[in-house]
């Protein structure tokens, strides 16, 4: 998964007005206590971060 696909999925899941704020503020234990943006900046792959977001939000399997 590329970063552009990750951000497109984030926007679809959370909405255009909220996804960036959520990525900057919501800390996930699955990412070592990092936010999605911090995890990406730390070198986690977009797919790893998406899987953590997917699980955290309880999105349907079709969105995995």
C-alpha cells in the first residue's frame, strides 16, 4: 500500500473534515503508543498503520 492509498482510506473511513486530526491525535497501542502519523514518520509501512487503524475503528473486513 502506498501512502496515497492509506490517506484515501483514512478519508473514506473518517470523513474529509476529521481524518487528518484523528491521525495526528489518536494514540494506538498497536503502534507502540504512536499516532498514525507518528508511526508513518517512524518508518512503519502504510499497510501496518492501516491494519492498526482498521482494528481500532472496528471497520468491516471488506475495508481491510
